[in-house]
């Protein structure tokens, strides 16, 4: 199978280094131009931005995002309405947190300039209008949300991303110091998102030299961090490289199945990937021993038996959600994937989890 040739678009500006967050005020002042206001989205770990000497002016809007669940389209629509009702559009949206908060920032920046509900744009290349300028500041590393062209949302009927070049951040700020307070399990699950989507990129039909180079380096740095003596900086770069790899290729079977798990159980994306990956030896055999070595070394207990008591209705819905991931499944299994990855195959895998 010949992979599609993409016109690759990346984040225009990246600032990396210990203490980089100290330059955020200067970056935002360039956007304010004396009168503009900023919309801030933060998680509960970083609700006190003054601690980091980040200025929030009186006209700015500040939202603390509930990250106990995956971001929902209804929440995106609520944020969008509040911002529009407050007056003029902001000169910038700033998202300060993990993958969920970064996805919220992306989605809101798009919906501020596109009509309807965010659920209308779950799919590929659906937004038509240029979004509000946005800045992403990751405080946990692995999702690649800071550089990817998708913001994954839980809608009323499905979990799917707004996959568009409009989802890309205009500026990202990568400061390794921001990772120091991340709990061990959260850091692991998020890092494994990077590991797994890099594996899926390397094992996929869409692979090319561009995506391969990014994925291989992302894996090396993730191994260094979780099997060696790697630093927070290593993981930040791994996340960025892994995200760039799947921008030019795609994810695969694991991500497709993790979406069903997230829909049914409200499991965060990283943990959902870890749960699913542990049952996918037949698809990714060369990486399972290493994956399980990392799980063991960091004393991670993978949840078991989740699907044992599911209703038939919910199980069928999870299968429906998995099958919506057409591009990832084609990347993983080729153009004949529908005859390979049937409903019965998917159901059997879910029932083992």
C-alpha cells in the first residue's frame, strides 16, 4: 500500500528550555497590542498562575478545566458561549496543562470562529474558518497534543477528534520544570501514549522516512526516561517527536480500541491505551516485552475485567466507535481492514479486557 503524501504543517513557533515559562508574559504582550484580552485554560495543578509570575489582567478570562473526565463537546460549547457572551473575541487562547486541557484550548479556539456545536466538527478537515491564535504549554508529556492536528473530544454519540490543521497551536512553550509535580501513574500513562502511538506509526502502512525518524527517536527517548536515566526534558522532546510522527502517518489498532474504553468507562486516554495495548500481542509483537518491562519497573497495575459485565448494547456501541477510526485502522491493517478487523474480532478483544 502506498501511503498518502501529505503537505505537512507543524507548529510555527516552539520555545524549549528550563525556565522557558518565564517568557510567556512577553509573548502574550505581543498579542495584546495594548487592548486585547486573553482566555486562559488551566488544570487544578496550575490554577495559581501568579506562582509562575504569569500575568492575568482584569479583562482576561480564566477557566479551570475539570480533567477528571475526557473533554466533552458540551463543555467546549459552554466555554465558547461564555467567551462570546463576554464581548469581543480574545487575541489569544492559552492552555496550560496536560493533553485534556491542551485539547480544550484547541477546540475552543476553533469554535470561537466556526458556527454550531463542536460535535459538528468531529472528523477530518471540517472547520472552515481560521481559529483564534493559541498558545499551548504542556505540563505533562506524552500525548503529543502540543504538536498534533487533532483535539480529541467525547461527543454525545462518539469519541473522535477535530482533525484539522486549524487544531495546531501557533506557539508552544516547553519547560521541563513544569513536569516535576506530575504523579507517577499519570506520568507513566501519558508517556505510554507517546510510546504506543510511535509503535503504531512504525508498524503502519502509512509509514515513510519522515514519520519513521520522528517515531524512532520518540521511542528512544521514552525508553531512556522509563528504562534508563532520562530526564523530564527527554520526555518533552519524545512527546513532541511522537506527535509529529503521527501527524504525518497515523495511529493504529490500540488507539481505535482505547476510544471505546474511554466512551464506556470515562477512562483517560493514556490509561485506555495501556489497557488495550496489553492485549494486542498479535498486532505489535516486537514491542510487548519492552512495554511490560516498563509496566513492571514502575509498579503499574493495569486494570482488568472492565468489560466482563458490559451490556450488549454498550459493547456494540464501543465496537461502533472503534470502527469510526477508519484511517488508523487502514494504517494498521491495510485497505482490506474491514474484512480483517471485524465486529467479532473487536468484540472478542474487548471481552478479554
